[in-house]
């Protein structure tokens, strides 16, 4: 399991992590669904 930084002194927005996770999931889904059609 990757290390999650929960340092309260950091002002990194939490939603960036969710946006990145959603984009990665969507990209992976597109590749999985498109790849069989290409090959």
C-alpha cells in the first residue's frame, strides 16, 4: 500500500488526489475497452 502523507502542515488539496485517481481510472478503462477493437 502506497504511503499517504497526512501531514497537517501541508496545504495540499485533497481533491487533487481524487481527480488524479478518477482520470487514471478513466484512462485505464478507455485503454481496456479500445485495445481489443484495435487488436
